[in-house]
C-alpha cells in the first residue's frame, strides 16, 4: 500500500522512541523494578497506559501485515535499546517487556 510506513522505516523510529520515553517518564520508579515486577507494567498498560499500549498494538498489526513478528530474534532487544541507554538494567527491561507483551496479548489478541 503506497505511503504506508513500515516498522523498520526510519520514520517509525520516532513513535517507537516516543513509546520508550513514555515508559521512562510515566512509570514511577521505573529504574527500580525487579525482574518479577512485570505485573506492575502489565497493570500499567491495561490501566492508565492503555492508550500507549493500543498505539503499540497498531504498530505491530502493521508490522505483522508486512511479515514481521514481535518474536523475531533480537527484535525486542533492539526496540528496547533506548531503555538500556537510559540506564535500565536487563532485568528491568525484561520486566517492562514481559508486562507489555502480556498486556498486548489481552488487549489486542492476534499480534504475532
């Protein structure tokens, strides 16, 4: 479809970085999350952060339509690189990612 922006298109970096910024600024005490704290992130995305989650679901629906999968090796790590640059530990990033993915599976099933 002409004019459609793909997940890996440079124009897509802004929404993905915006999402990372939202995580950094909206979630309280984000830098102190434990790896088992994914429930807090899931609850955030299913509650106050639902608009951000639905935006992310829309990005992934488009990516799925282009043949990309959320589960491609290394993709989540690349998408979460801004969090690592902001000083989040690997365990914290894993908790954020797990919470987001579980929330996505509940709010927008069918994302692959």
